[in-house]
C-alpha cells in the first residue's frame, strides 16, 4: 500500500478525469489506515477517532452505525476531504492525499466524490437546477451540458417541476432531494452520505435509496452511508459499527 500511495502522490490532480480511469479500477475506491482525530476542549483533549482502518472497493456499499457523538460525521468529513486527520493516511482511487495542496484536494473532491450532508447546504440565491449544476460547472462542463445533466437527475429524484425554485421555496424534504441530486450528478467514484434520508418521508426515502443503489450497482460507485436506521443499514452490503474510536463489524 505504501508504494501505491507514494506513486499516487506524484499525480497532478488538475488532470483527474471525470470518472476513474481503467488503471484506477484496480485500486480500492477508498483506503484509509490509522485515522486519528481529536479536538481540544479547553484543557481537555477529546479523542474521537483512535485509529480507523477501512477499505471500500468499487461497487461496494457500507453502512456505518454508532451512538450519537461516536465520531461518524467526523469520519465522513475526513474521508470527504473536508477535514484533516491528526494521523493516518487516506487513499482515494489510488491517489494519496499526502502532500496535496488545498486546491488539489478541492479538485479531487469535486471530480471523485459525492457528499450528502445531514443538512442540505444549498446556496439560497440559486435555483435547484443551478445548485445541482454548480459542481459540474466547476469541473469545466459546458453550461448547457451541465443543465441537461442536472435536469435529468432532478427528474430522477422527482423534482423536475421544481427545478426553477430556490431553496426557500422548497420543503425540507425537497431541499434534501436537491442535495442528493447534486451529489449524484457528477457520477462520483465514491458516495459519502450522512443520514441522507433523515428528512424524507418513507416513500421518498425508499425512492432515493433505490436510485443510490442503482448508481452503486450499475455505475460502480462505492457507497459509505452513515445511518441510525437499521432497516436502511440492512440494505447495504456491509455493516460496521463505530465505537471507542474504531470500526467494528456488525
């Protein structure tokens, strides 16, 4: 693993393709070793992650469960390149994060990852269509192509007729579906989801899960999903529990 990570460090993230290349297919979609993260709370140092190891291959789906405060969201933020670990290493599709600039991390995040937060984090001044299109524009996709792709994914999540509406004009469940569409639009190699159906009614939750699972199966995207819902977790290929700062099979 050390050799593969060392080789990946020399790659120029500005040239990362929209989807993994055939050479990437031999690499796990995600590999991390010994991840540690702690926070300083006044005089006390609180250790959240104490050496997390995880390998996720293309097309694999994993549910992570754990008590509130166990570090599930912290782990997802590290895997999603939104935070930096105190120790350990992360490799995404054969590319190590070690030594990458923040700009290169942002490029890798945009082109390889889809992230659905527990809360939608939509830009309020833009329409649903524009919110879904924006990551595609940032990749350099033409405006018309980005809009066509965004419209198709909004239709898949049942929001074709709400595409021109801004977040304030949408219900909480609709906003979450826009956020899910935004994550799916780029056909990412790795999908990270933090309670993605928590704000949805049962019918829409199952509809979204079926869409996510289809992308997982047909597109080969790896899926790591944090959930408190045992029924949702049971649909994933593998279930892990996060306790005492480490992952354990369930």
